[in-house]
């Protein structure tokens, strides 16, 4: 059984390493969507293929808010509710944040800010890092 | 809730909600977060409170009822995240943990814990050295699990798990299935082996 424990540890390390490599390749293709701006105030629709997100979840998120700008943040390590819970609590402490939601399936965090605020990706990244996850990129949408 | 196939599972869900707490092997929360854990098995029952100043470590206090050695004591416990690797689809963690009894300096433990999980699969391993006045021993534990469905944020998440554990007192491996549920800030693990219930609850706030 000691061997099984050892093998499990090695397996955890190997799978983790393999996934890390796999993700680093996939991110190369997603840099073009980082920190861009897009005004969707006319129809409140979003191009799913462009942002790789769950449009149903996103449309549910924006249906009762307006006059805001939304940071759609790509996050690594957000594999369960517990991981995401801290992110939600952290951003709700920010008085400029109107609403927060998480798309676990696509690894996205939606943060709606009032329009008067300049969204700072470094600040968002720092908050997510302090929560134990890794922010990779961000897209800003305006409603 | 569409996965509920029979009345027994429904009863289990209701029972777990009545208990209204949760389970996880990690006593580290988000920065500034608090964790309450209740754990009970054939050898001991413990109630622990932890505070996490950062996502890297937590400190806490616990009350332990050691059924095997028939003693009760308070533990002061710490856990530190040695290493974490985040990917888009997974997270892997290695922790060190330790505790010192308030009753006697002869009573303490230290060890390591590792886990790797995706939204679909979970595996963890732990190795704990325990020291008591009566006997020193080692506890090893291995868990693997699969999520039968992938819930969205805020849903009830379910894990079907298998746990194998061994301590050097009894010197034999016990392997048994259990179920792990969590939603929001609460988590529950419940399993049954040799007519003993293994229960682990956790709440974060």
C-alpha cells in the first residue's frame, strides 16, 4: 500500500504537469482576446466563440444590470465552488463592483463595475492571486 | 437534483442538509476566511475552528475526543500550503500540517497532504505521524473520486468517493465508499465501514 501512496503522489504530479503544458499551449491562441473592449449595449448579446464562455450564464448575469462595464476574466485553478467562493467574496468587498458571478465550466469570472471606474487588470489579477487562483486574461464588455 | 434515482439517496440529501455543514480535508480558506470542521470516525471525534490569514496557511484550535485511547484534549493546529499548481482544468496542492495538544507536550502530530482535482476527478493522499503518551503511530489515507455530473457555480456538487486508510495500531487497510456533497460554503462527507459512520462536515464563513 505504501507503493500505492507513492504512485498516487507521482500520478498527481504527472497529471498536473501534463495539464499545465496542455493549457500553456491553449493560452497561446487566446491572447488576442485579452484586455479588449467591446460595446454590446445595443443587443446585450455576446459572441460565444469569441470569448469561450457559457452565453446562457452570461446572459443571465447581465439581464438585471445596465450602465455597467463587465470584466470577463479567464482564471486557472477554479475547479470547484469553494475555490470560486473566495473570489466572489473578495470582489464584493470592492464598492465599485455591482455584481459578480462565476462560470465554472469555462473558468471565467464575470465582474460588473460601475461605468465611472477604470478597470485595472493588474488589480483583478492581484486579488485573484491572493485568493489562490491565477488570472490569465481579461476582456471588458460595456452595457 | 435530476441525478437522484431513489428514495434512499433523497433521504441522504435531506439528512445532509439538516446537518447543514460540510467536509473537506483542507482547513485553508480564502484570505480572512473562517472554517469550522467536525470529523467523526471509529477512533475519534474532533471539532475544529480555523482562521486563514491568507490562502497559504491557516491556524486553528480543535477539541478532540480520542475514542481509542479514551482521552479528551484541545489541539492547536496549523496547515501550510507548500505548493499549488493551477491550470485551466485542474488544481494540485501539497500541504504540511501539524498540531500540538494543550494537555501534554507528548501529544502532537505532523504530516503531509496532497490533492489533485478537476471538475470531474479528485484524488488525495495524506501521511500523518501521531504521537501520544500511550503509543506513537502513523495514519495514511488515500482518496479517489469522480463527480457523476458537473454542476455549475452555486449548484449542489456531488462526489462519489473511495477512501483507503490505515493506521499502524490496527495495521490493516480499510477501504470503503463514501459520498461528498457541497454547495456554497458547506460541505459534507459521509461513509460507512464495519457499521461505523465516518462523518466529516465543513462550513466556511
